[in-house]
């Protein structure tokens, strides 16, 4: 059964038949800036396992490094996938999945790009919703 995914506003929707590479957290500076996050969670999907379902006219691309296009929704800005057109796979942004892929991340890559002020030490409090008193 296909996994469904979408952008924040729902204008762009896609399906993937399966993930073709393990899930990884990428810490490179371009992923950090493109996602406004400490890292981006990604997996490779072969092109014949990926298809846009709706909103393809709302997609825009940004060439973040030579030969690499990052595709995002022009309405809400959600970064959905990246690609190097010569490669057989696309790089899916896993947090945009609406369905559980059935696997978990197996590695962190490009940690040489980490910045100390974004590291998440184990002693930072965690709350299931807002912090108490808010």
C-alpha cells in the first residue's frame, strides 16, 4: 500500500510505494537552513516509486547546491523533497509523510556541521504538549 504525504497547507500531495534507503537525520548546513531545524529527516525513494498526486502546479524549486534541486510548496513553503536529476532516486523529507513508514532513522549524517547551541542534551525537559503553567 502506498504511503501518502503532503505539505502543511495540503495544496501539494504525493505518494510513495516504499522507502528505498534507510531513514537518516542530515545535519548539513543546507538542510539545517532549508528546514529551519537542527537536522532534516530523509530517505531515498526510487523515481518510479514516487508520484505527485495533486498540486504539482504549486511546486517551486531552489537549486541549493550545484545540481541539487529542493522542491517546496509555493503556498506554505513546506520542503517536500530534493533531487539530483541524474540520480535514480529522490530524497524525500520524511516529516511530510501523513502515514507511518514502518521504520525508524538508523543514522545521523553530516554531524560535522552541528552547532552547539542546537544540540539537544538529555537533561532538557520534555513535555507531551505545552510546558506546565503555559
